[in-house]
C-alpha cells in the first residue's frame, strides 16, 4: 500500500543506516590520530616539489604508494592548514602550484580509480585502507605534516 510503512521496514532501514555509518565513515585498523609527522620547512618544500614532479610527469597508476601518501599528506597540509588556521606560509606559488596541478589532473576524482577500495572520511573526503591514509575532507592529524619553521 502506498503511503504506509510498516515497522519491519523502519527497523530494517535503521539497521542498514547504522551498518553503513559504522562501515563507511570510520577508518579501519588502529591509527594513532594524534600522531602527526613532524618535518622541517625545507623537507616539506622538497616533498611538495616531488609531488609536483610526479603529478606532472607520471600517470597516477605509475606512482608508488609511498609517493601517493606523500602527495595526499602535502595536499592535506596545505589545504587544511591554510583554510582552517590561515597559515600564510602556505599561500605561496610553490603550494598553489601543487594545488593547481592536483586540480588539473583531477587527483581527487582519479585517485579513486587507482585505489578502488576506499571509504568516505569525515568531511566528505576519502580514506584509503591500503594506504592507511586520508585525502581531503577533514583529515585526522596523522594525515598531515606538522611543519616546523
């Protein structure tokens, strides 16, 4: 009958919703969310330059897992720190170049074709279980660098 929902349908919908939420938005495995990798500004600049180089010269599926982790951490650090904390040191041409190239190659859109096993993270970003890494959304601290001056 149209317009009537029975109790078993509601119960099923609630159970399905809870299952999806618990298996979609939570990262699996033990990840120390308070652990942020500390690096120097020079080291960060080298990592950004490496990320730019790979995104300009290689197909995404030819980039190593380690380098994808680096790319994601650099993008998260620049994007999240710049937007949330208004850290002006990430408002320079080097960092904007990485963001432009990532946008040009549609990194966020195409990386899920390389790592097809992904789930949504907080803030509508991605979590890649194989890499144990997040991209965009509201990443946990382990997914960003802590850059010292």
